[in-house]
C-alpha cells in the first residue's frame, strides 16, 4: 500500500511526457530524411547540374566535381549548421533568453580577428587549396574565437552572473571588431578575402574540414547531453537548478566551453553565418516540447537542414554564380523571426 502513491505520480508523469517523446522521435526521423535528400540535391547543384552525377562513374572529371567538391561542401554546410543549431540551443538555455545566439560571447569577432591575422601572416588568397594554408587559417579563426570567449569569462569574473557574462561578451565583441577593422585598414589587401569570410560561405570546406566538424559535433552533443539536467533546471530558475544538487559552476563552465568550441569550429570553416543558431532552436520548440537533452540534438539536426537548404538555394538562385549563404540566411532568418514576432503580438492582443 505504501508503494502505490509513489508509483502513481511517476506513471502520470510518464504518460504526460510520452506524446512529446513520440513527436521528438518523428521529428528526428523527418530531419534525417530531409538531410539525406538535401545531400543528394546538393551533390547535383552546380554549373553542370545532374550531368556530373550521371557521368561520374565513367568520367574522372565528373567524379572529382561530385566527390571532391560538391559532397564535402554539402556535408560541411550540414555540419556547420548542426554546430550552430546546437550552440544556439545551449546559449538560449544557459542565458534563459530565447533571443540568445551562438555569437553572444564575442566568438564571432574573435574568429574574424583571428582570420584577419591569418591572412596577414599567411597571405591574402582565401581560395588557396594548400592544405597547410587552410589548416593555418582554420586554426587562427578557432584560436581567435576561443580567446574571445576566454576573455569574456575573465572579464565577467565567473559564469554565475549571466547578465555580467552577456555584457562582457558585448564589450569583447565590439573591441575585437574594432581591432579587426584597424587591421584591415593597415592591410587593405586582405579586404576581399575578409569579405568572403564575413558574408559566410561553404565553398572552401573539404573532407578534412568535414571530419573536424563531425568530431567536434559529436563531442559537443555528448557534453550537452550530460549537462541537460542543468539546462532543464535553469528554465525554472537558479533556485531550482541549485536544488538538483548539481555542481553549477563546473557545469556552466562546461557549457560555455561547448558553446565556444561549437561556434569557433563552425565559424573557422564557413565564416559568419547569421540566424541559423537563433532560428533552429525556435523551430524545434514550436514543434515539440521535450527536455534539453533531446531538444539540443534536434536543434543541431534542424540547424544542419536549414544551412544545407540555404546553401543549395544560394548556389541555385543566380546560377552559375552564387549568393553568399550568410546573406541568404540573414534575409530568410530575419523574415521568419519578424513573422514570429508579429504572430506573437497578434496573439497577445487577442486578434
């Protein structure tokens, strides 16, 4: 008799959570199917279209176009979007703000400054195919992003006060952005290459970059899954998170490290891509209501689908030329968020 009251609430909670879990499983399946279809479409979009895909078995040139250029670019766009989607979900959960994005802690400005320094030291040809050059540029961008986040944490003194952390991130972003602008004025020959980085592109992602992003994405997913209880607790307030008996400070530092690692790796490979990290968690929350463990994984998949679809659209709209994918995501993402804001305003006004 004593065991019955404790088992009944647990069963009720499980029944309430079951629909959300089923919907999240269906959403994950849909996103996986969409990802596979978009990868297939991405392999066919280019100046030669489906012809290269149909002739790749017999034509070495077509094989090289599809396998060495289109496929790594498409997969790289999906992985970069996945990193941004996951980082956006972590940022919104950590700061308890649905408008938080992966670039809040100054990582974008740090990566931009690191890339500018790399162009000055290694040369200003962003289209260079030399492996050492590409690794050097990627490393400089990642180090810049990591140093920016570290500087933000130092200025904030700790990660417990989220408002102080946000203010420090804004200050670091402005200062590092000004330093990048001064460097560009001092070395005007890097302006064109920096423009490609600032506008965002997946055109220079190769199989090495895909392998790096896949490894980082796996590490970040596992780390976020382990910290999901903290994110769930923070949605209900600091007191609730503390009542879980978790080491708050170490877990916060871990989530900040995940945010820096995911953002820095993505920015280092594709440049600055706007709104993917902000819109992907919003879309997931509008479709399913689950804990942060599942929602961050779904946000990563949603971010991959969004960026890959935008990359395909950027290559197709003005073919044989292409639009910078960062410009396209900014336009589409801004339109979506304005629509959501308008819809929320109408609902609040009872219209």
